[in-house]
C-alpha cells in the first residue's frame, strides 16, 4: 500500500490521543522530504503526513469529525504560507531579527552565530545545532501544528511601533519551546521554524505535489474508514480521479481556506459542485506559449477556428465584481491592486449593462494618452504609484482592454468555448472611450492576414498578437496553465531577438569610480521549480543610468543577506553581496552561451551551464514573484533553438 512502504512516516515523538498533530511530526516529514530529490518519494512522504494528521483526528474508532483546521494548517505549513495568495499575509523576517532571537533563546553570542552561518549557509541549521548543544533545564510543552501556525500568524501580522520587539519575543519563545531530541534523534523543529520565518522552507515541495498528496490522503482515509481493501486497479483509479478533481477545483478556487473545509464536508466527488470560481477569489491566469514564426501558429491551428487579438503592452488585470457592488482588480500574481487602480474601480460601473449582477473578466490595463487615447508603452504605466493612489492625483490615464469573460451572474464560464465567452462579453459590456474596450480581434485564417494584423498591432503600440483557439474544448479557459491553445506572437521574436527572460537579482557587485555608493552590476538567476532553487545565469552591468542604479540600490539594500542562501546554486559567481531572492527583472539578450561559471540549466544540454551574453535590462517585473522567474527548461530550449538557427545559417552561407 501507499502507506506501508518505506516512504511513509513513522513518528517517533509523543502524541497523546485527542491532541492535535505535534509540530515535530511535520518537521520529521520535512526532513524526509528534503532528503530526497525524487518527486515520487516526496509525494509519498507528504501523503503519509497528511493521511496521518487526518486519519488520527478521527479518533481510535474513526467516528469523530475530522480536525479540518489542523489539516488545513498542516497544508499551509508545508507550503509555508499562512493564507491564500490574494490575502497576502507573508513571512520573510529579516536576518538580523532572527539572529537576535536565536541568540536570546540559546544564550549564544550573535558573532558566533554569524560565524556558523557563514560556514553553513543556512540559518535554520545553525539554530538547530545551537539548540542541540544547549542544555535545557525543563522540558518545554510540545509545539503543535495549531500553536505554531497561530504564532507565525501573529508574527506576520505584527505592525506598528513595537512590532520588531514583539516579533523577536514570539520567535524567541517559539525557539525556546523547540525540543532538542525526539525519539532519540535531534529535533529539527528549530531548523524549520527559522526557515519558515525566512519565508522559504527549501524542502523542494511544489504546489502540485501538495495537491496530489492531499488527494491521495483523502482516498486512503476513505478506504480505511469504510474498512475496505481496494484492489490495486481500483485504488489507482480512485487516486487518479481524486487528483484530477482536486487540481481542477483548486485551479478555479486557489484557496485552501475554501477547498479543504468543503472537501471534508462533502467528499471529493461532490467537491466540484460546492467549490466553484467565486468573484472575490482570484483564479490563476491562463498563460500563453511563445512562438517564433507565423508558420508555427498555422502548424498548430491549421483547419481550426482561431482568433488573433492585439497583445497590449500593459499589466494584466483580473477584474471581479461582486453582487454587493464590490470591485476588485487582481494582478497576474493574484495581488489585490484595487489600491493602485482606484480610477479603474470608479470607472467600472460605466462599462456594463443593466442586469449584470456579478462577473469576472480578464483584461490588460494599458496607459493611454489623456487627449488622444493613443496607447502608451508599459514604461508610462510603470510611472504610476503602486499604493494609496488618489484618483485626483493620477496623471497616467489607464484604459482596460477586456479579452475574456470567466464568470457572469452567478455562473462560471470556464467550460464554455472562447467564442461563446466572447459573445457574452460583447453582449453585456459596452466600450467607454478612454476607459474600457474589448481587445481588438481579427479571426483571420491565412499567413497574410495574420501578418497584416500583426503589423497593424505594432503600429498601434502593441507588442504583437495573442492567437487563441476559438471553438471546442480546446478553447476552454485553462487557469494557471501555459497552454498551447494561446500562442503569443511578439514582434521581437520575428526580428530574431527572441523572448525576454524574467530573472531574479540574487547578488550585487560594488560600483567603481563615482558609483561606489551603489551597486554597479548584478548577478541574475533563473528559477528551477522542480528543485526549488535559483540558478545563476549572468552578470548584468551596462546600460543603467546613474538614476536607475540609485533606485535599484535603494530596493536591494534592504534585501542584503550576510551569506548566500542554500537554495541558490552559485557555481563560480562571486558577487560582493548576496540578496534575498525577491526582485524580478525582465531582461533581453542577443546571445546565449555555455559557461563554466554559471549554473542555469546545467546538465540539460551540456554539463556546463548556460549564460546570457550582453544581457540588457528592460524593466522591473513587480507583478512576478521570485519563483515565477523563467525556468531552466525554457533557457535550454532557447539555447537549442539558437544553436539550430546558427547551424542553418552556416549551411545557407556555405551554399551561397
Ligand atoms: P507569461 O505571462 O507568459 O509568463 P509575461 O508575463 O512576460 O509572460 P507575456 O509573455 O508578455 O507576459 O504575455 C502574456 C501577457 O500578455 C498576459 O499575461 C497579459 O498580461 C498580456 N496580454 C495583452 N494582451 C492580451 C490578450 N489579448 N490576451 C491575453 N493576454 C494579453
């Protein structure tokens, strides 16, 4: 069975009947998950953990109501979050505060802790070792999942004048309550508490693994409760069904706060009926695949009905309108942007007809010229303040271009064709000059038509086109997917420049000459989601104005950390300072090359890594998180394409 194999968790610590799960159970699971790189083993450990938490809460005779709250908190702790993304209660406590708390709870001096940190590169490990070598006079009360979750919440929410002191106090108490040993082995509670507080657990768990494990745990729990022993075939069919339902539901309602209680109440098969796309809860946006040439579009869409839309150069905006009149605007990362766009919130009621009670549409917010309505480039939009914007102070005017309707009057539309969704959008909404419009579209079929429309889009100030399937289930809205049913055709690709990359700033090099007060160059990295690590890719230092360098220095100074984090695969790069991976930059490059220094995509096309030659900074991407950065697969693919193009070019040259 899935649970009796060697990848299950055999908890060695104390856990009294009727008590919520001990935090040590989680940290034991974390250690095991961290110890392997194999996805299947990680999944088994996590399934075992979630099953144990759930099943045990039903009591010995399995008749108790399950402890939904503890299960929910266990899931949150596993992904190191405290709330759904859009609520945005975040951890990410600075190093100096953590050093202080470790020092206070273990009695060690800060310099000696710092010295260990330099050696180990992991403050969690340092905290754990400091605890292990400490003699405790009394046995602390066991930390449980609910107690740790509650403390982490208090820390994240602490604000105001005394907040630093308050945080230090809670962290110190948490660390003091960690056990030194559990069942004869060193306890890793302190290690994971510190890592949680730092904002990154580093056990290599992807969100999809959590969904798979949760589905498995539910099925296994059901089997046990029913006293059944399903055949291997039946069990695997049930696991597959549960996983697919849960993934589907979560992509529509990415909130465990909603999904887990409903799951416990109605069971997996009934879940889709009770948990549907809901205005107010942003769903993960559908994403597009890049294409190099119009020919590629036709290869994919030949003989099918498709539409080309302008690809506007602005910021993605998912607009929600609730029956009670509330308007919310969410970013690509599900951040609430209503405070950044109070003008959009004000304008919105003018753009829909009577009879519309609730909706969710997908749109691009674009800066426009106040007098002519002409589209302005993204740079214009980025001049707007991000927070506490007052309508009367706004100088950069924004127009919304809607391209999809996902929900209307109580009904999710994701499983309607794009043709039908678009019909509803055009039927119920009305363009308002300078405020709201539909994305300009043309349902062309030939290369020539696409080419003409592409040129027109560029002339009008767009980045190119989005080409989308219009009919059949291939045109359904696929939340969170980078789908082949949406292709992006940017003018840059056609000019042979290739797609830009979104990279994380992980290190800084001090400037020279008159730039010594700022960083003069930066170390960038891509993000490998499978291994949960950032891989270095290039140093970027030219093309920044003095003013830009000042700005970057201001933001990055606050992210400086004493030593490199363990989840940055450094290679041979040697920046002067390291940063917490947080800031994402969009970068263009003319050329990719193999490199013995950098680690991006190492082992994918060559034992060496891949590096960018002559990288050029385009813009800050504050609508992307550090783990939304470009992945190594995409970099390897770009490298291979370039190699292919070069060999073709050479051949052509030879023939001539
Ligand atoms: P990705 O979102 O694919 O990771 P990205 O954020 O860098 O990459 P692009 O590669 O520029 O974005 O392309 C997708 C984005 O284009 C969408 O997220 C959306 O903000 C924007 N966009 C503009 N016009 C449209 C349109 N008509 N349909 C869909 N998206 C559009």
